[in-house]
C-alpha cells in the first residue's frame, strides 16, 4: 500500500508541479538511502520471539468466519481475494508480516528487502555438499514476511513452467492438473503486455501484469552470441516453445512490482466480507480430534492471543516452509517426528519428508563494459516516469532453457539467466554470513557479466523438520543441496555448454574473462574436479521451495493432499501454496503459485455450489 501517492497528490495542490517532482525524487532518494543504511545494520531474527514479547495469558475470541486463510503470500492472496468475491462468504486473511510499501514497489532494489523485517531470515541447516561459501555451511534462505509473501520480495521473473510439468502432475494421479486443465487459470491471472503471437496461450485481462523486459537493447546486442553457441532465439518461453533463448518476462506494471498484494488483496480490501489482519502470527490450527475436522486457528497479534473460528474451512497458505511447520505443530505430520517433540498425533502424514528447491550456480565474467553510469537521482527521475534502471527486476536481460540430457526434449532441465553489469552507482548491501573468502571473491564481482544456472529438476530432495514443539523456534530447513551426484553431473554438463560463450565473437570484443574461485585453484583449470569444487562453494538455494505437502494419490508414500488440495484424513483443511507441488516446475515458482491460488478458489467455490 502506497501512502506516498496520497501525500504527493495533496502536495500537488500546494506546490508547483516542478517542485513536487523534485520533492518526489528526494523522497525516494531518502527512502532508498536510509533503507541501505538500515540494511547494513540489520541482523536477521533467529526465531519468532518478536511475536512473543509481552504475551498475554488469556485468549480472546476474534470471531467466526466461513474461511480462514493463513498467510497472504502469492497463493494466499489469490485464494482469499477470489473467495471474497462471493458475498455470502466471510473471509479472514491472517498475515504474520505487514503491508507492502513504496520500497517493495521498486523492482531493481529487491535485494535490499532481504536485509529487513520483510524477510523471515531463515538459514538452512549445515549442508554436506554445498553452501561452502557460507559460515557453517548454512545458506541464507529468504522467505517473504508481508502481504504478497515471497512474491513481494522476489526477483519478479515470470516463468510459468513447461506444459510437460503439468501433464506429469496429472500423470502422477492428480486429475485436473494437466496443462490443458491449468492453462485457463494461467490465462485468467495474467495480463501479458506484448504481441499476441500466441494469443491462444496467453492471458490479456488478468490482474498480474507481465511484460517483456525490453527497455535495454542488451538482448539484441547479445543475441548473436546465443546463436553462435547454438541456442535458438524464441519470442515467448511462456508459450508454445520453451527451449531456446528469449528476453526475460517480469511481473511489473508501469515499472513497479506486481504481487499478490498489489494485484489481488489491496484492490479488494474494502469488501465488507474480507477481513485482512496483518502482524498476526498463526501458532496452531485448531482440530477436533474426534471428528478429525479443522475448525479454526490460534494466533498472536500485538502480544494478545486470539482464536478465530472457521465455519467452513481453514486454508493453509503459509508457503512451503511454514505450512509444513504449522501442520506438524498442530498434530499433522510423520508420527516419529511428532513423538520426538511430544506433540499429540492427530494424523500421521508424511509432511515435510520431501523438500524440493531449484539450486543455482552463478558464474561471473569480467567484461570491458563501456556502459554509462546512472546516478540514483537520475534513476529515480526515470522511475517516476515508469522507465529506466529502477523499473527493471535487476540486471537480467535474457533467459535460456535447454535440456542437457536430451536435445530433442521440449522440457528443459537447465535454465540460464543472464545479467549485464549494473549501471547504477549504488551498492546494495549483500546478505550476511558469507565466509571471509567468499566476501573477498564477491569484491571482484562489481561490474561483471553474470550467468546464473538453475537446475530445474533436481534429483536431490531435502526435508523440513521441527526444531521443537514451540512455534517460537524456526523450523529446520535441510535442502540437501547437491545431495545427489546426478545433480553435480547435470550442472557440469551445463557449464561445459555455457562457458562456450567465452569464445564467441562478442565475448572477444568485450574481453569476457571468467573469474575463478580462489579455493578451487588447486584443481586443474577447467577440469571436472575444478568445477565440482566451484559448485560446492558457489551453489545457492534457488528459493523456490516446494513439495513439502505433496499432492498425490493416497497410495503415494509422500501424499499429504488430494487433487482438490484437501489434507488426507482431516476435514475442513486445505493447503493452497507451493507445498502441494508434486514435482518442481521448469521455471520460477511465482506464476505457478498464483495459478494454484486461482484454481483452488474455483474448486472451493464449486464445492459450496457457487
Ligand atoms: C528472494 C526470492 C526471490 C525469488 N525470485 C523469484 C522470481 O524471480 N520469480 C519467481 O517466479 N519466483 C521467485 N521466487 C519464488 C516465489 O516468490 C515463491 O515461490 C512464491 O512466492 C511462493 O508462494 P507461496 O504462496 O507458496 O508462499 P509465500 O509467498 O512465501 O507466502 C507465505 C505467506 O504466509 C505468511 N506466513 C507464514 N507463516 C505464517 C504464520 N504462522 N502466520 C501467519 N502468516 C504466515 C508469510 O509471511 C507469507 O506472506 C523467489 C523467492 C524468494 C524468497
Ligand atoms: C513490553 O513491555 C515493556 C514493559 O512494559 C515495554 O517497555 C515494551 O515496549 C513492550 N514491548 C512491546 C513490543 O510492546
Ligand atoms: C476483523 O475482525 C476483527 C474481529 O472480529 C475486528 O476487530 C476487526 O475490526 C476486523 N477488521 C476489519 C478490517 O474488518
Ligand atoms: C576496453 O574497451 C576500450 C574501448 O573499446 C578499449 O580502448 C580498451 O583497449 C579495452 N580494454 C581491454 C582490456 O580490452
Ligand atoms: C550469521 O552471523 C551472525 C553474526 O556474526 C551470527 O550471530 C549468526 O549466528 C550467523 N547465522 C548463521 C546461521 O550462521
């Protein structure tokens, strides 16, 4: 929610137009500069104790609703807002964080949001085969804690995933989730601001604006090197063909972030049947053990404990980390895990037994860039006109999708993402807890050309477990990064392909030079051993957590919800977020998270005869 807009309209009456523009530039300059200062000082919370300050003993009644949605993230925003379209439904949406704001609206500075209270501040458990660049081999694992969820702090890459991903979901025994089944929801949610070459596959009237990142001519400049190394140039990876190189699409509108907050919740906030309560940490789902039925939730707001009653359903949309945590704390989870923490078992289900993520390796090249630098004030002035560097989701200018194992496959297993050197003369503070050596390496990365390699279908999976029976404690996030040797091999195959970029004509012109990782210098240059070493140091979580409450037929040993997203064996409880993904998708998760929210809202409405 952007308070400043009202403020500036008011100022417009008082001052002259030019003065107002200067004031606006100064407002944003101060906003960004003070956020940078705060980010440098900020230390991430280690647990939920913030919510437990001055906690009351008594529990107050918050009232009765038809549906209680836990978490206003990408999926929760959509499902709650769509359900509130039904006037006879009374909806309560509970969100642990606050509203989005003027800072979250600026696409370019999203890294800055990670060093603030908008991020839960999780770290993984110590990793065996990766995260060597972090102290204690624990990677930072950002999650959004605000309305819009992770979609309010994310990189805004708009990638739906591949037709084959969803057809596979259906083939695994989840009727209603094939590509043809989910396509109407992708079309419903999006408003694609581009040519209508594949009009039958794209949506042009939905709340989520998506645009081609087209302002810079980098793509045109670099596309010759893509063809030189054998990538086809494609116009829209979210349409018929995903394999190839294309301009990246982002979810922004008029140069500002689009999220579940801006596209769904905020426009619906005045609906009388839609109660959005922020800074409310849900601590437990209330379940009648005899009837095996969810009937409400417990939460803490401003040091006060509350209960709220759900007459129809509780919908859990707390994301792929917090949803399984809340389930287990409420007695739904693997019986051995619950017993370990003395949590009474209501339903034994394999919650958290599988945690999937896309891992990512960034490669960096020195480049003899002649690009002009932009000052912050210039960039802000452009931003106010909806253009320029601040309107862009980082420095990314292209994606390329390939399948390293089977060239003929239409489904990629690798995504390359390309960044040009930043033209902006500010430095965004990086996340904490890199090792000293990694920090030194990162010093070399100013003004580099970067290629991030995403592993789209990792073999390795991790787990999400409880640290204790108390929601005060953060859960244990073990992503088991590079846990399977096959993932190392796939990365290595993709590195062999992409480093050919260093031999293209354009690379020669700009004098591209791959920067080596200091700790791996002992290995023979460019050998497999060298790259395996680099992988372990540079690997990062893709932050696309999924599959911790898998949608699958009952016979699947990992099944937690059915194809209508109902928790097996518990009435009145659905899960609507990325936890339900049966397998990871060939893309970033946000578009799919929106789609899951749209589809779930329709399924729920239909179940109640709407
Ligand atoms: C830093 C980062 C960058 C990313 N970049 C991209 C990208 O460029 N493109 C892309 O497509 N995807 C990206 N992703 C992934 C994508 O944003 C997420 O997969 C998606 O937002 C997940 O949606 P969700 O609804 O499952 O969960 P979330 O959006 O995380 O929503 C969960 C919500 O529940 C709230 N909540 C949790 N626990 C409680 C509780 N106990 N009580 C009350 N509320 C609670 C949280 O605060 C949050 O608002 C990124 C993610 C991160 C973190
Ligand atoms: C908790 O109570 C103390 C003492 O009454 C007060 O100083 C403090 O501000 C309170 N904290 C919060 C978060 O309300
Ligand atoms: C939400 O419900 C609570 C409890 O019934 C009430 O105190 C609060 O005013 C409501 N908020 C809105 C915005 O309707
Ligand atoms: C970098 O580019 C400039 C201008 O094109 C050129 O003069 C210079 O020699 C180049 N430097 C290197 C190290 O390639
Ligand atoms: C990160 O660094 C801070 C400050 O040195 C330290 O207190 C914290 O424990 C570290 N966190 C992890 C997960 O290592």
